[in-house]
C-alpha cells in the first residue's frame, strides 16, 4: 500500500514540537511492517540541508509560488518529496513565524501549496509513484483533503490532529488564490465563523480522522477541548470516522541503553548508569550533587497549556521537602521571568535553562527521578513516554494521552504491579502540589520506588504498535 504523509516538520531536521517526532518515526515504522510510506514536506533550508541528494520529479509554475520544483530524496531509509519553492519556503528558523513571533502573512499560500502537491501526488505528479492513502498532519496539511475531494477523491485521505488549538484560520478572499471553489466555503466545508479553516478542511473532507490518543479523541467531542469543533467532531465520532491511535517512542533515539546523547547507559537490572546521569545532570545545572535528593525535571514549551503556571505555584512544595527541580524550555515571557526568578531565589533547589537543547533534554530524562507533565490538555504527550522508558516516573494530569499512558501509584495499583507514575485530576496548584507530596512519600520507600520504576520501564510504546493500528485504519477505509 502506497502511503503519503503530508507534513511541515521532520525530526531531527526541523522541529518545533511533537509533530516532528511523529513524522521522524512513524513512516519508518510503517516501512518495517511492509507499507510503502513516503513523506511530503516543504524544502525549508534545514530540510534541504539535511537531504542534499535529490532528483527532480516535476517542475511547474504556480501563480502564488512562482517556479516550483518537486524533488525526491531519502532520509533515514524513507523516501521524501521536497517542494522547492524559494519564494515561499526559503526562510531560516521557525517554519511558521518570523523571529518576532509574527505569523508569516503568506502562510495561507505556503500551506495551500503543500496541500495541493499532496493531492497531486495521488493523481500522477510523480509518474512512477501514486499515493493510495494520503495522510495529512495538523492544520498545515489540512487542505490536502479538500483538494482530494475537489478532484473526485482519487485516493483515500486520513487527517491526524496533533493539536486542535491551532486551526489555520485565513480570510475568505484568499479562497480565490488557493484554487478552491466558492461552493466549498460553507458550514459543510471550509468555513469556520466566517473564515477559511485549514484544520476544518482536514476534519471535514477526510475519509478518517485520528487523534494521537484514545482519551484525546473522546475529549475533543466536548466543548472544553474542541475549540468550537465539538459538533463536527461528535458527528465524526458517532460515524466511526474519528479514532484515537496513540503515538509511540522511537527506540533508535530514546533508549537508555543506546542513547547517543548520554555517556552512561543503563537498562533494567543494570541501573548504575542512571545514578551517574543524575550526578551529571545536577553538575550541569549547578545543583548540589545529592543522590538522595528527589530530582524533578520538566522539558516543555512554557505555556499555560503545559501547566507551567501551576508548577510555579507549587514549586515551594519541592523546595521545603528538600527536592530539586531542573527545567528546560522557552515560551511566554511572563513564565520565563517567573521561573528564572525562582531559580535565582532558590539556587540550591531550582535550576532553569531557557531555550531548546536536544542533548540536554536526553540527559534530563536519563538523570531525573520524576518527569513533570502537568498539562491542562495534552493530545498525546511524548515526554511522559520517554520518562517511562528511562525509569523517570511521570507525574501527570489525567488528560488526553497522559491518562492513557500513566497509571497512578495508589496502594492497590502498586500491589497489582500496574503503577507507573503519579496522576492528579484537577488543573490547579493544590492538586499538583498534593501529587508532588505523594512522590516524596514514595521516594522514602526506596524498595517500592524501584518496583514502580521497574513496571514503568517494562511498558511497550513502540512505533510498530502504532504503525499496525494505522495500517488497520487504512485498510478499513
């Protein structure tokens, strides 16, 4: 089966979030189980630099982009089509906005072209390979399904929601530039409160829609999580068109026994390396090198969605119990400032690095005792999966993929060898603080802690499991 993934990020070449991790792993896992999976992505500078050896598949003129060259190369054993349109994509840095966080004014053109080429690859743009299933990811690729519908559905279409909060909203008058008819601009189509929604295009016109966890697939049918799409999503859910398929972990990148970013490897029944990673992490952040101090880590975008404000309000509980917190991330200036203030005030307990640092993030997952993911909502979440794999117990809020992957350390769950971390329900600092206290209580019972850690590390969230579930979905449609 020929499957084309249409996307805007690809780990490790270009990453702003978990979307890149998925596209860096899922197509390769699908190839391993026998699917002919390929990727379509804009030829951003970072992508072109990472895939330098390409051949020309097609050339054409586009009124919005000028001269466009469709190239083809390979990355990590997966075929990749690159849309070489310098007028639209030759911009360094973030693929969506400039250095001042202003969205590019021509994003409607940039991602319309992505969707258009995605549909064309199901109709012969590459005469040697024609997609049978076109799998689009997030709003950037949402128009793919609309173009396929407009062309008479030459291939089946799947749309995956990685984060419903970002909807790709653009003014109605752009419809005439992106080559779709006015008949598609209505409530049963592209229109969302008077604007074109690229996200809605993916939801409405696809043969199947997936969310990146079963719980998130249910949550987004409710007003609290649906961002105005609850009616459409509830209908899709009742029709069986909306399903949740959990993301996986790339074992080639995230594996404590082979991780290229850490010096001291370890595995179950040989955990000495974890203690060494903890010492290295404490040294990196200039925290006192105390092996018995409970070390919390958090690697995140600094937004309220991720519950960073809740952590700031709960940090006192870590400090007063002699724990440590190491945090890596960037985002809202107010949250950055508050975290840096805490680190300045409590240098022996809290350390913060503002920015993105892939090697450091691996050391943090390997060296921490608890990984914090107190999100208000979380479609899937990957850091808690990394934590499980590395024996760094996740402390999470019960939402989305966090609810599907972490089992709370209640006495009953520990006794039944099911517990893998700490779970709290309400999105407030009191509930988070109580969960932090429960982590300290378990830390004092080291034999029980090791039991929970063992169960956590035994969990299997490999991409092969997810790949097979996607294959089942493709065959069903």
